[in-house]
């Protein structure tokens, strides 16, 4: 059974059932049941679709059509158990004759539906991973480190919330992109690599909509993902960007990301993901940390701050100013920001260290460690404080 093929077909099969009149929640359940059936009867191994055969030996010439037929029948079975005879008979009469899958692709509408404004971010992420990504509830629960029953309830509530939404209603691309970026930033846990899954879903989105910000997000993901191998040491500890072994970065992903970004920027419709990708590209393109073009990075942070007015962007801009114009300039930029911002204390520690004030930096690193949102980050900041305390004593 080719899992990648199954997951790639999930959104279009679901879209066809909804277009035929199935309620979204019932259609999604039926597609999941059909996927389970496919796992049972399709062969093991990544055979080309033209050579797929079921476990009974019957050729599966069109996997998408097979899934549509199986899912529609699962939907009819469920409907027969839950509705009146007249509706059952109407649906049975409507069952299409098996044949090639229709050419219509409702993938984009599914992205919009799963990122509907009425959903909370966590619900939108879970529904996107299940309905568009084709992941099982168990896989999503493991990835987010919550009980399967909790995730099942979250997905069920999300499906009920959007079931009454018209399927052909225009959606908001920006909301979809924010949901995909949330998935990407979860990284890896359980048996699902959420960063890779987010890249796959964003590639899929880019194939059905021509939008520079979709390209910008894809470029940003690729450029960040390219540095993944260098971000942690063998013992699992964090490695700061300036200290990473750049030979471990994926140059093919960097080249692809930069190419996608350049094509998006050429359209002169700048958005926040393109600006973030431009900053990531400048980091990725520098042969060494010392050759990073910090003045240009500051300019891109200025653009990003204009686009978003996000205080976290201004925090990162303060770091870039500290690199471009010196730590005193960075500290001046930092002083204009709310000190309750996440990682504000860690940035202050770094800039004070750059300015030579090791005792203040050590104290701030220790304070930042106590506020750290993750164990690896806490351990990294604790080591920074210990390193400076040792130097200060000597």
C-alpha cells in the first residue's frame, strides 16, 4: 500500500463527496473508512498506480476512482443506518456508475474550509491534518502529545462547526497560510514529521492557487527546513545559528527555496511570508556567520514590521540592528519594546554579552532560562549563563 499516494488523494476525494451533496462531517468519516479499506486491500509497497492490484488480484487502474467509489459507498452505508427510507432511496439512486474520477479538484476549497475563521487555531490545524493531509486521529494525537480521545473530540467539534458552511464559498488564503505555518513550527514528534507534512501540504496548495504569499511561505519553510540538521548537537542540545556547521545544511533545499522566493518577489506583491523568507535566504546564503548581510536583514525586518506591526518582529529586528550597527544600537532598539515579550530577556542577555557586560549578561541568561518555553532552550540558556560566570570568575 502506497501511503503517500493515499494521502495525496484524500482532499480531492473528500471534495468530490461534498460536491455530490454529502455533509462534510459524514463525508470526512466516509473517506477515512475508505482509506482504511484501501490499506486492507491494496498491495504493500509503492507500486505505480497503473500496476496496482487489490488483495483479490483485481487491477486498480484508477486509485482515485476506486477511493471515490469506496468512500461514497461507505457514506451510503452510514446514511442508510441514520436516515429515513425516502432519503436512502434517493441517495442510492444517485450513486454514480463506477468509472474514471472526475477532473474537478476541490482541494483549494478544502483548505479554506479547514481554516475557517469560526475554528480555533488548534482545531483548524487538526482538521487540516486529517481532512487535507490524510493523517489518522492517532497520528495527529501523537504528534501533538495529547490523548487520542482528546484529539478525536477536537476534530469532531471542528467538523460539526464547518458542516453548515457552503463548500463553494471563497476562502481567505492568509488564514490557510497561518494554519500551515502553525503545523510547520510544531516540528517532529510521534511518527509524523509535521514540518515535512506542512511542506507537502504547502506544495499541494501552491499547485492549485497562484499566489505570491503561498510561494513565500513555501520558500520560508524550505529555507528553515534546510538548516534542520545543523540545529542540534548529537546530544540533542540546541546549536545557535552562528555556531552551526553549514556543511550540514541541505543546499538543494536552499537553492529551491531561493528560486521560489525570487519568482514571488518579482511579482511585486510583497507579503509577510515573502519578507520572512528573504531574511531566511540571507542567512542561508552566507558562507559563514561573519559574512551575513546584516544591514540588508535590518531592511527586511523594517519591511516586515511595516507589514505586520508585530512586536516579535521588532524584537528580532533589535538583534539584527545589534549585529549591523553594534550591540549598543541593538540595546537601544530593545529598550523601546515591552520587556514581557517572549525571549526579550534572552535577547538582552545576548546583546549585553556582545557589549562586554558579562555579569549582566550571565544574570539575564539565567533569568531567561527560567522563562524558557522548552527544555532544550532552557538548557541552552543555562549553559550560556554558566559559561559567562566561569569566564567572569577567571
